[in-house]
């Protein structure tokens, strides 16, 4: 069951008019998610324009169930990272499969999800925005059931909280997780002593509550990554045990690559373990297909399926063995590998802004106007290029339309 406020806001979103300015919906402007899905058209007969990004319903459902089952069996909570899709509909799907919270990366993302009624949001980043902090304090005061969390890794950040929150009194202290970092990584305390200093500042602040510790192992790069991820997780546990004051003290980590190591190392210490994996819901045909626990052959890993499909038309066959497809860098991520053809044997070798170079066998019988379906690598940098995305069943009927607020 979804919280009532989430259900109401999502129902209103289903009735919201979709503009013809939205990519893929040039000739469906004025429709709504509700009207499109009630008609249940075949995706390629519905009037969408190409390129078109779609989500495979069966894969989304499979991935949500698989990760929920994995977390339940391991005794950990899941706060999936909402920045991957920035979609309230998909975050709601994760809540219905038992997600403890939704993770975000910025105060703007938190504000977006809170606008759709999500009751528990974890800002997995340092909060140093004055206007955002003031809004958060006011929202906590107005809604006693709203439960936000954020990070801190520096005593100066605590001084900022004291100054800002003292000017906007809240009925409750803001829960904070002390972030643990690693050499060469992103944010986070580099030493245990720094983490303990930040935790003491939180406890002494009068406006904050020490809720736990957190880290991000996905930024570990170079040689011996599994061993270094293990060491980071062990350090996180060590600091957490030193700081723990309550039974629900949180220890959190877990992207979508090494969550098996995170689960193994963080469980069994009497703290609430919270994974923050996000890309699992979509999986892919590249980065995570190879590097996730499933791709690495880890026993007991959740069986995930790629859910993202990019449909593009053949625009030209200018040379034997070459097709130009009507999509490019504006439509698909390429930071972790080029898109992968699914419905035809070939290889995408380059992307321009609106063109893709597809190398084929010389006798491949693709013609201008034919459709090619492609998978992607790294969901985050493809999904952020689309704002309204059809969800399709295995018979290619449109069963839902979701929004992405990038």
C-alpha cells in the first residue's frame, strides 16, 4: 500500500496533459498518461515519434521483486537511489516492493519527491544550501510524519546547520549521517578521527540528531577494488559501532555494483543496514550487465533484466555495411559504452548529436524507415534525456506512462 498522499499525487499526475513538446510525443500532445494507457495501443501504432525510449514492464517488475527478495533474505533495508530515474511513479513501484526510503542526490531532487508525498527521503550528500535547509526545517515542522536524512563530513557544515536552523526553528532535530570517504574518492571524512569530530559536533549542535554513518563504495577505482571496497565497509562498521547510541542506528552504503560486498560486511553488527542501489531497477546491456553481482556470477545475486529499450529508425544506408540511425548523443548515454543493437546483428561505432553509425554485415537487409531496438549502458545518463516514457508489456502494448523530472 502506498501512503495516501503519494497515491493522490500520482493519480493527479496520470491526468496531467502531456505536451507535444515532449520527446516522442510530438503527435500525441494533449493526451494524458491515463488516456494513453486506457487505450492500450501497440507502441509502434500509437503515434509516437522516433527515437523513442521505452521501459519493459516485465523487466521492471522482475527487478523490483528480485531486489526486494534479496534484501529481505539478507536482513537489510533498501533506499533505492531516486536520481537514476527521477520518476515518482517508479519510486512508488519500489515503495510497493518494500523500500524503506527513497534516496536523492540534491535538495532539489528531495523537494521534487516530497512534492509527490514521499514520507522518508535520504539525501545522500552534504546539505549546504541555505534556502533548501530552511525549507526542509519548515517542512519537518509542518509534517511530523515527514522523515528526511542528510549527510555531513565537516564541522563547518555543522556550524552552517546551527546558524541556518536556529533562524528557522523546527519542532524536531534534523537526522544526519556522518559520511565516511576514502582517499581519491568524493565527499566523506578521510579519517576515523575526523568522523568522530563531526559526530560530536552533530550531537552538541542542538538542532541535529546523529542518525548513523554512510559511505559510497562505487567511487573506489583502480587495482584490487573488491578488497578496497571490503576495507571501506569494515571501516564504516568500525566507526558506526564507535558512534552508535540507539538500536536503530543506520549504517548505509551500496551502489549497484558492489552491494553483495556491502551486504556481507555491514550485516551482523546490530545496526540498521540500508542499501542505496538505484540502477538495479533498470539494469542494462553494458556496465551493470558486466559488473553487477549478477554479471560477476556472485552466488545468490538477484537475477536482473534490462528494462530500457531505445527504438530508432534507419535513416539511410549510404554504404554497404553501414546504416545511419535516427538517434544520437541527445538521446542515449555513452559515458560507459555505446548503445547495443538488440534486434539486429551489428555494432554502434559512433554517435553524433542526432545520428548513430551502425556497422552491419554487407548483406543485412535493413532499409530506411525500419526500426532497430537498442539497449544502453549506464541507465542514469540515458534516462536524464527523457521526461515522459512509455512502459510496454511483452506484447508491445503500452500499459503505463511514467514521468522523469530532470
